[in-house]
């Protein structure tokens, strides 16, 4: 499976990554933080632009888990969000097969777009968000 990470800044960076099972037996707790090194050994992709951040990902059992981190010291806002896009047909275009999850910094009004239609998404315990000044983290399953 592939995931594209696009940073919407002047560089418009896009990365393709493939998930894998990590060898660390430490289970990941969805609490909005990298607690006790639970994400060690998982791949990480950092991005630098109008804001800095990183994405980590791992397959744990049948679940795909993500740790999304952003440091936006210039334009931090409750409107900040991550878009997590899955392209099952790998056609690299926004088509009806895609699933786009919008994860909002304010931890409200999340959404999912599928078949071209955006609808509210309530992830419940599958998502946790924490903030520390300009930085914020989303951890999800």
C-alpha cells in the first residue's frame, strides 16, 4: 500500500511511502503523543517548508497507525489540519476510489471524502490530538 504526503507550501512536496510491520513489540497507545519510544523503529518522513513536521506509520496487527506532527510557529490556527489521502488504485489522481481523511487541529469537525463526497467523520478513540504551543500531534488508527 502507498500513501502520499503532500505539503502545501512553495515546494509542494509529495512523498510515496510503503508501510511495514515493525519489529518492536511495544504496542502503540492512541493518546496523541509518542509515549515512551513506542514509535521507535517505524519509518519517518520529515518535511520542511512554511511549517515543519513529520509522519510516522506502521502496521500493527490488522491496523494501520499514523503519528502526524506539525510545528507551525508562524501561522498556527485552529483551522490547521492534516489531509491523509489513500489512493487504492495508485492512479495518482483524485478519483472516486480515493479516501481522504481531514484531521483538524481543534479536534472537531473531522471529515472523510469518499466517492467524491465529503461527510463528517467521528473517529472516536481511533484518534487523539495533543497541542504544545505551536506544535500539535495527531495519532490515529
